C-alpha cells in the first residue's frame, strides 16, 4: 500500500514539475513574441535606460581601471599599515575598521594624485611639444608641398609619364575638397548635436568619477553583497559557476587593460627615441600618435603609422622610407617580445582567436568593442574550454566505470 502511495506521489511530483516546465516555456515564448513584435519600442526604452545609467557605467569602468594602481599602492606602499591592523584586532574591531578605511582613502588619494600627475605631465611637457611640432608643420607645409610636387614632376619626367597626370590628380583633389567644404556647411545641425553630446558626456564623466570613488572606497562590501545575492537567489552549482566566470573575467580584464596601457607607453617611447636617434623630424609627435593608437590591439601601431608616414612623405620621402622600415621592425619586436610578456599571459589566446575577438567585438560595439572584444572572447574561450574538459573527464570516467 505504501509503495503504491509512493508511486502516486512520485507521479504527482513529476506531473507538477512537467506542468511548471511547460508553463515556463509557454510564458517565455509569449514574452519573446511580444518583445519581437514591439522591438522598436523595446530598443528605444533600452536606449533610454542606458542613457540614465551611463554615469554608473562610466563609474564602474573608471573604478575597474583605477583599482589596478590602487591595489598596487595598497600592497607595496601601504603594506606597513597592516601592522597597525594586527594590533587593532587585539582590541576593538571598530578601530580595525577605521584603519581599513584610512588605508583605503589614502590609497584612493594617492591613485588620483598619480593619475592627475600623469595628465599634468602630459599637459606640461608632451602636449606643448606636440603642439609646437604641429605649428611648425603647418608653417612649413606649403614649402613641403611645393618640394613634393617638384619631386613628382621629376619622377613623371624620368618615367616618361604624361605631365597632365599629376594635374588631373590635383584637380580631382580640389574638387573633393570643395565637396567636403559643402558637406561641412550642411552638417552644422550635426555639429550642434555633437556639441550637446560632448556637454552631456562631460557631465557623465564627472558623475562617473564621483561614483568610482564611492565604488573604490566600499568595494569589499559591494563584492560581498554581490556574492550574497548570487547565492541567495541562484542554485549553488550555478552560483559557483558564476563566481568562477567572474574570477576569470576579473583576472583577464585586469591583466589586459594594465598590459595594453603599458605596451602602448613602451611602444610610443621606443618610437620617439628611435626616430630621434635616426634624426627624423617630428619624432615626439609621431611617437605620441603611435602610442595612442597602440591602445588598439594588434593593428594599433600601424593605424598610427599611416598618417605619420604621410606627413614624412610630404616632408621628405627618404624620411618616410626610414620610418616605414623602423616601424615594421618595431612592430615585429612588439609582437614577438613586448606583447607576449606584457599582455599575452593574461589573455591566453592565439593570434587567430585574437583576430576573431576583435572582429566580433568591433562589429557589435564599434571602437570599444575592438578594444574589449579580445578579453571578452578570452573569458568565453577559457570558460568554454573548462566546461569542455570537465565533460570529457566525466564521459571518460563513466566509460571506465562501465568497462
């Protein structure tokens, strides 16, 4: 009798479970259909929501980046304060919390002083030099253009090419400039909108910096709250999986961002020093341009080299040739020595998957997708590889048990 009751209870439980599953699938299907039918309005509301939380997103991004130098400062420069914490543990816990807060505020202050110091150094030393180089280039550009035209005429005469070839190219160029000017005049409303967007963006950045300070100051409590919410509302095995993914993402993104910035600085410095040694004009301007574009993974240095090479081509084709040879050699050194040591260890991707991550990220999210697509794909690759290995190990163990 009891067995019959147990069987009925199990059947009832299975029926209830199946009903819940079917009800969930039907509800999900209806919601998905309604969302697809109203996709235009859904995208509009989503854009409005993103605009509202933009300062928070900026704050999260700033806090994530500044946490790298802040953690370094806490570990290597403020480590002596741990002795005061150990003494405070013997007495009152409140005193220990005060020491933790004091250490964190000192670290945040030193981090912002460090960042502001770098910006001040750029404004004080680098930007004036770059501005002076640009002014000099603008003053001498007409003479460079005349010399370049004379060189082109000599080349045309040497190869017995028609003299009207360069004239036709010049006429087409002038026509293109006229069309560009008319396009610029017709885009005044867009310029106004861009100015408005810059103003709103500036306000969002200020609010994001303020939010980042609060996030950095209370990051342990926020992370603990995140863990508590995950384990409170998500099944334990899935919560453990989310925690593993979060740990992997944090490691990969921290290593990638820190490494990419370091690599860009090294590459810009080596470019400037090398061109100065080779006595190439506008070395600092070109070095800054190459360094800034090197934040873009893999192809960044070449993107900065294109306008730099064009400038040197107008100044003197020999300078351009020397620069092209040097930047190719520097890019090879960067790809084989700097990138694997500074960035490659934190990514763990081969060249093919790096390109795939850049293409997918750039197609979906534009410029930021190009930069963040690589670490995002690295996280996906690491998680997928771990799941695959675990499934293979489980299948192997089951086959061994059956054998």
